[in-house]
C-alpha cells in the first residue's frame, strides 16, 4: 500500500470500489427484507400501489419535503416508503442509515443522559507532514518527510484520497485514545468517558 500507489492515485478506482461496496450493501439489505415476515404484505402493496399517486406524491415532496398525505392512496405510498427504508439501512450516507444513527444517538442519550461535549474535528490534511508522507510516491518505510511547497503538498494529497483517508482515520483514532481516553488504559483529558458516539459527515 505504501510502495505502489498506482491504484491510490487512479482517478476512477476509488469511485468504482465505492460503487461496488454500495451495491453490495444494498443487495444484502434487500435479502434481509425477503426473509422478513412482512414480505408477503409488502409484495401485495407493491403490486397494488397507484403509480399516479406515487408520481403525484414525489412531485409534492420535491417541492416541499414536509408535505403530508391528503388521501388514502398517498398514505399507502408513505407506508410503503417506510417499509422500503429497510433496504438501504446498510448503505452509507443513505437516509435510512442516518435514521439508524439518530436512533443509536437517542438510545445513548436515553441511557446516559445528554452529552457533556460536542467535538468537531477537521484535520488540515494538506498541511500535515504525516498525510503528505503517505501521499508522497517517493516515501519509504522510514518516516522522513520531505519539504514541498504548499501547492505541491495540496496536489499530492488531492490526487491520493487513500492517503487522506488513512491519515484521517489515524488522526481521529489517536484523538479518541489519547485525548478522550477511549479504549485506553489512561484517563482522558476531560475525565473517564462512560460513552461516546463518533461519525463522519456524510
């Protein structure tokens, strides 16, 4: 991964991999619904749903995301959309995945109370020597950061999303362990945390 950066700097490879992961996640989710006890009911409603009501509702939601159903056909569409949410809960960035995260956060708050700290981290990857080292095609096993101009550093990091992702993961993991004391033998700077929830902006 360090020595051969051919795939890391390929402009299309990351997108292709992401698409395959998303398709796989969506496919696994749909298999879970097939085994669901409600599948026969969902199947019948799929076959009996009104295409015109679905189209009308989609237009309304496009103009107003909080639009409420006004008749039984639109209510049936909403019920169907609610059930079909299960398909996408494993797809990162999907609406259903975000609903799942909201439920997890609400459960933590219900059990432990409101969080004491809200922390947002945005590492300056194009300026950090570790990220530049990971993106540098001439790097070796020994950490010996070279000196580049700001423009050269930015180009290297932008053209290597893998280096950026590895640096971000390393930076956040280090922050959680050393600063907050999570999964660590020592206490964090703000005491001993009983719970935490971390997510990446999607």
